[in-house]
C-alpha cells in the first residue's frame, strides 16, 4: 500500500516510507493511569504523498535514528487527531530497514493536511439524554 491510498479507516497496513523529519517531543500524562509518556510527530513519505506519524516513547528514538532513511512500517493504522489523519504504529507493529531507498517523495500531497470527519468506533447510534417522567 502507498500513502496516497490511505483512508481514515485504514488498519493493519504495511508501508515503505522515507523518514523526512522528526519533530520536537513533548511530555503527556495518561488519563488512564496518570503515567507520563513522551510523544512526537514524524513526517514520512513516499512517491504518492506524505503523512504525519505519531510516535510514542521508545519509538521516538528509533525513528529519530533512522531520519533520512527508508524503512518498512508493519501493522500500522490511521488515527484521527484534531480532524486530521495520523499514521500510528500498532502495538505489535515494527520498523524495519528497507532493502531499497525511496528516491523521490511527493511532498505536495500531505494527507494529514486534509480535514476528515472524526468518528467514534463502536457507537453507531446517536446519544440522547435520559428521559424524565
């Protein structure tokens, strides 16, 4: 699959991408258990376009070491953050060195810049308040 083929519902995707840049990391606190995590975004691309990839904790260091090179991302999915698509590496995902480099990246088509409608998985009905009476 190529970046230009990704949609808001893409799951279990394998991609060969070039790591173009890794942004500044920041610290966030988990709402679940108050644990502290590092998060950053990387811009990755191929000949069909680019996408922002969300990186957590040790994945930041791994991707930063490979900045400028071509890698194969396995078991990725698209998440929606602030109405824009973000590539995520799944829990069982991996980052591997590619056997062939991507020479040219289409930086004109950043799919993260396109607005998409956010939806919640698992709820296919409208939520209404309680009836009184």
